[in-house]
C-alpha cells in the first residue's frame, strides 16, 4: 500500500498546478505507477502462494486504501467536483431568472385583478355618473324612455288613422254628408280603398309612413348642428304643412260642393275663412309636430340607454379578455413554480455531491487490473504447482476478482466517476 501513498504524494506536490495534475501526467510517471501496482500484486502473490482468499483481502485493502487517500486529497476532489460546481452555478442563474419571471407574473396577475375590479366598478358607476366617463347621457333615462314610448304609440295610431282617412276622403271618397268628423275619420277608409283597387290601397296605406319618415328625418337633422340642418328642418315642416293644407283644401272643397247652393263657387279665400279647413290642418299638422317631438325625445333617450349599454358591453368584453390573460398568467405561474421547485431540487442534489466524495472509477480500475496482473504473473512464474492446480488457483482468483468488482458495482461500467453524496 506504500506505492499508493507515494502516488498521491506525487500528485500532492505543491509545485504542481492542481488543475493540471491529471491531464499533464507524463508517460514516465504513468509507467512508474503501473509498475508499482504490478510489483505490489506480484510480491503479495508470491508470499500468499496465489491463495484466492488472500487475493480477495488484498483487493479489498487496495480499494479501501485508494478510497481513503482519495478522500484526503482535497485538491484532487476539488478538480473532480469542478463540473458539479459549474453545473450548480448554471442552475442558480436559471433559478434567479425563474424567480424574476415569477415576480413579474405575480405583478401582472395582481394588475389584471385590479383592472377587472376597476372595470366591474365602472359598469356599476356608469349608470349613476355617466359624465365621469365622457358620456353625455341622463343618469336615469329608462323611465323617461318608457313614458315617451307609451305616449308615442297612441299618437302614432292616431296619425295613421287620420292620414288614411283624410287622404282617402280627399282623393277618392264621394261625400254623402257634410260632417267634418265623417270626412276626417272615415271608418272604412282602408277597406274601401282596397275595394277600389290596389293602387288606391297602396296610396292610402302608405301616406302615414311618408309623414312618419319626415318625422324621422327631423330627428336625424337635429343631431347635426349648423345652418344647413336648420334650413332642412324648416323645409320639412313647410312641406308637411303644405301637404296638410292640400288635404284640408280638397276635403273642404268636397264638403262645400255637397252643401253648395246654386250660384256659389269654392275658392282659396273660401277655404281660408272656413273653420273646418283650419280644423283639418291642425288635427293633422299639430299632432304631427307633437309626434315628431315625442319621437325625437324617445330616440334621444334610447341613444342614452345605448351609450351606457355600449359602454357596459365594451367593459364586459375587456373583462373577458383580461380574464383570459389572467388564466394564462396563472398557468405560467404554476409552470414557473414547478420549474423553481425542480431547479432547487437539482441545486440541493448537486450540493450533496459537492459536499460528498467523488471516487475516480476509471483510475481505480486501472490500479486494480495492474495489481491483478502482477498477482497472476506470480502464479504463472513463481509457483511450482502442477498445471491443473495452477489453473484451479487462477480460476478461483478470477471468481474472487469478479465478485469484488460486482460488490462494488463496477462491472461493465460506462461512467468515469462514482459520486458518494453527503447524507
């Protein structure tokens, strides 16, 4: 075993750079080491007459001495542990990156949650304070909207009945009475127009929608401020008024003709002096103006509701997207946490190897086979046993050698080092 000690004394020379001890061994030093182990095995075999039991004890002593000396060689161990130190440093760098990413994702998750809470608050607050969000809308438009809608419905029915009756009376009806009520509100105006022909029915049935269309245009023109819009509004009111004048004139003329006395003739001045003429105009035109104002009011209230609804829908969509982003962040967080746990485990495992002992397997096997070769050579050349007995001794020694390596788990190995981690 003195040869092993001398070997490590050679490697522990302070004048030699520890980083180059293994790499820069000279061929002369390697040959000296080989001879030393060979001679040790050779001499021990002669003394023991090749005894297999003694051979096994020698191999075990060789292993124990080599392991003990390896543990004491701090420089040698530092060199062997250098790859694990470098690997651990890489793992620590990866750990810092993961921890930084974890912190960023945590902040993003918190920001996403705050954004969701803020959006939900806005969805509630918009109904009470729309001006805060730059929306020009009444705080409580729903009640006004439904009240206006309830009023608009009967006024629309009135206008439909009035213009169907008045247009039929003005253009198609033959008067059988001088009653103004019968002229304006003909009970069977639409059915009579249908009986007269489909053109009459279409004309009479669509007249109310013409006036409602004019009312819709009034609402649209009011949305745009400017001189041109006001001129268009004035033109619409004048056009509607003139149409009502024509209806009133034709109806008043038919009433006059029904009541006419011989020698009398109908003229515009006659119509202007008739109460019935002005009654027809105001029964249509004034109600039409009221309908237009109510319609405009209802549409504005509906727009208020739509503005708030659009704002809320936009916030709902934004919340949906933020929740999806938050779910991705949570997934990334779980992945990074798992990676951090794994990296910490790797660092701990590497640290246990660094704190432990690294056994240079290939180097030991080299010494093992040199010792074994010396032992066998002594059997072949020095022992004067019959050939059969020599063969039996070698076979038993081979079994001992294989058992020794098998117990150390060094049979058919493909690794350079064996790591004994520190518990």
